[in-house]
């Protein structure tokens, strides 16, 4: 998870870009922070999806094959 300070800085840079614009250094910082945020978000979402098991009303595992394969690959690595 991204720190509260980094999230606050992303918001601060976003507001500034809308109002007065960003310097080149600030634009680079904003880009790097956004990239880090997206990587963290995607990793968290991937872990969440891979930990889900879907069961139908009859009790059968109907988890999509792609998710099952991702789980297997995760445990093999």
C-alpha cells in the first residue's frame, strides 16, 4: 500500500496541475508517483482476484480456469 504522504502528494500535484500547472520536475514526480500507485493497485487487485473461489448453489467450484491457473502458478513459484 502506498503511504499516506505519497497519496497526499499525488492529490496535491493533481490540484496544482489543474490550477496553475506543474514545473517539469513536478510533472516527472507526478508521473513516477502515479506509476507507483498503479503498480501497487494492480498487485493488490491481482492478489485479491487470485484468492477468490467461486462456488455455485450446488457446491461445485466454478472458479474460472484462468484464475485457477494463476493460483497454481503462484504456489509453484
